[in-house]
C-alpha cells in the first residue's frame, strides 16, 4: 500500500470515484462474479491469498512495531517514524550496493543482508538515542501538541536532508533505488513451491522476518529484566524511580529500540519492489503504521500484531478480487484498509485491545 495511490484516488474523487462505485456491481457480474467466488474459495487460491496476507501483515507489523513501542510505552506521538524507516531503507541499500557484486552468490547476499540489517538497526538506534536525549526528553511534561509539532517538523528536516544527499549522488529521490533492488538474491525473486502452492520467495522471507520481529520484541518486553524496567516505568514512573530505576534511561532505550525496529523495517522494504528505497517511503509507511496501531488499540503491542494481521489479510483479499474479478478499479484495495479504520473508530474507538491511558508521563 502506498500513499501515492491513496492520494491519486482521493484527488479523482470528484470525477471518477462516484460512477466507479455505482458501476461496481455491474462490472463484477460482467467479469463473472460467481466464477470468481468459486475460484477464490478453492483451496489453492485461499492458501495463496493467506500467504500473501501473512507477508503483508509481516511488513505492517514491522513498520508499526517501533511506533507502538514509542507511543505505547512513552506516550510520544512520533510523526518522524516514517522518516526513520526511509533512512533505514537507504542505509541498507548503501551497505548492499557497496558489498554485493555481480558474482556474489544468493546465500552470500542473504548473509550480507543480515549484516546490513544489524548495521541499520544499530545506526537508527543511535540516531533515536540522540533525538530522544536532545529533543524529545525536553517535552515530556508538556501537552502532546508539542510532541506532534516537534516530530512533524523533524520528519520534514530528515526528508530534506536525505533528498539533498540522494540528489548529490545522482540518484532519483522519487523512484525506487534500482541498484539496491538489484542486490536481491534470485532465490527471493523466484517462485517457491510448497506442496501444490507456488508462492513468492520474498513473501516467505518477509513472513519469517515479521515473525522474528514479533517474537523478539515480545521476549524482550516480557522475559528480560530490562523489559520489566520498561513496563514498570511506563506504568508508574514515580514508583519506578523510588525503587531505583533510572526512568530517563529506560525511555531512551525504548526510543532507541523503536527507531532501530523502524530502520530494520526499512531494510526489508528496500528489497520489496512494491516499496523500495525512496524519499516518499517516509509518508507511505507512516500512514499504514498509524492505521495498524489505531485498529489494534493505542498502547498495546498485541493489538498492533492483531491490527497488522487484519490489515494484511484484508489487503491481500481485496487485492485478489480487484485484480482477478473487478479488474477495472485496481486502486480500491487501498481504500478498503481505511474503511476498516473508519469502521473500527465508529464501533470501538479505543481499538481492539486499547487502554484508556498510555505512556508513563
């Protein structure tokens, strides 16, 4: 899902959307709605859509995890989250373009990707530490509007810095960095067979990384002593300080962790042809991140996982329908995700697992 597609759809609302929706039923019937339903309910199709849905969910949960960590545990609305993901994509691409040659084998490329993943995580965690200590920490006791204005201004600054650097090196900031995409190993570009199914190798890779991200964050928050400190500081900062916990350091670690996860998500998107490393990636990832967090419920990591699953499965399902049955209006799956968000806000404004208060301030 990209912001440009949503913007294009929204910009054409006055002239195209209304007649399109009015003719939608006729178009579906003309292209064989009954036959499309029969094909969709077939075991192979359902399994393929489920795999694609899990891959999309993995991307969404990686994008949104850093945001929900920072907001859920600190109460900070980080509008610069998308910019951190975009920077991570460019940094990972830089590492891969530098280290990968035309003769580099597929397994070597995969190993180098994990090297780039670790490097990007550490670099973005360091940047997050600097931002939290130098800027965010000064606003903890002020109304949320200060955080919104600061992080929104920060994303503008970061995007312009990256745009200047990219243009200086002769790259196109709007389109995907083709050289970085070209470092993807053939094993991920090809179709892989799982029994009777044929699925994208990249989809399986995205599912594996998404599952590892969820498991890693869950284990850190629930199975480590520092994770206990983080949860204690977010619940009652004064009591945690009275028990000898350095709450300021705890929040710095949380912000660094959230920024690092955002960068790691960008490293994965660098290889995905739907996203790619480009400056607009900042806005394109910020929108679905907020959608997932709001659907799941502000301030809960399990809600983010559930929200990502819902959005990913809905995206994959509607994409199949509008690519195979209603082939005229292929942009409608982009709108479906936001319709789910609107429905959730109407039925349950706090989200699936939302709590009344979040953050330790």
